[in-house]
């Protein structure tokens, strides 16, 4: 295979990877904990935070802070998992490229 063909193939692969990443970035992911639901985009921007106030008392502020943190981390974990699953076919198992 000549160098021009390899370069063209690499450019095509790069375009496919970027298209896939753009698709992931546009998707919505939901993270949950017992009192909190967080919705984020694939590029890890928080769109919404819903707190189930029916189950919240005045003494639960510290617990609520922990629940928000857990829900955000859950959404980030789902984004990372989806990214690795969909981008892994391009990176051949090399983690951390996206």
C-alpha cells in the first residue's frame, strides 16, 4: 500500500471518529441517585437537575449534596461507557483517547 492510500484511509478513519464523537456529544444521558436525577449531554454539560423534594427534609442538605454528586458521576460514567463502546472500534481498545 502506498503512502497516499494510507493517508487517505487515515483521513477517512479520522472523519468517522469525529462524526461518531459528534453524535455522542449530541445525545442525552441521565444519571440518578435516590433523590436526584441529572441530565447531561455527551460532551458532559449538565442540562437539568431534578430533586425529588417530596422525600427531602430540612436536615437532608448534606445528603442532597452527596446525591447530586452521585447523580452527576453516574451520568459521566454512562457518557464515558458509551464513548468507549462506540469509539473503541476506531481505537482498537486503547483507552483514554476520547
